[in-house]
C-alpha cells in the first residue's frame, strides 16, 4: 500500500501518539508485561518530543504508520525516535522517514548526521 511522508512540528499530536506507542512497545518488551499509560507518561515526561527541530511522519490511508525526529546540535543533525508500527514494518516506511530526515538536515545546511545515543 502506498504511503506518504510529511515533515511536522514536534508538538504534532499524531507524532506524539507514535512516540508514545514506541515507548509502550519498548517498555513492554523490556518488562515482559503490559505497561500502564501512567508508566509510559512517567518514562517520557510531559513533552516527549522536546528538543526536536521536526519530525517526519509517514501516513498510509491517513493512518500514521511511522515517524522519526531531527534534533539540531550546532552544525550536526541527530536522528532520533525512529519508529514504524508493526503492520507497516518491511514496507519501506522506515527507509522513507529516515531519508526525509536526512533531506531536512541537508536543507538546513547541517554538515553531519548522527544517531541518537
């Protein structure tokens, strides 16, 4: 199925939901149990996308299926919060959102890209 990628502001509510879904999935994998919304909120804090310059958001049939963030540190871009929902894995969504972040970094004149540590 086709999808499209848009660049959105860090406070975009759809992107925020994907960041929360990513954290939930990671926590449930680590803890081997279902986690509560309160646990996810405690891990992420009040602004889970704080510090990001923008996010790439992939949608298929208007459903959000993936996202990645760009943090800017002087002349370096940092790729962060890459996530693809389970149903869209293996379809090229991850590659497309990473390429969108790389292009956004080039458009901003950033000299180097790194992965979030």
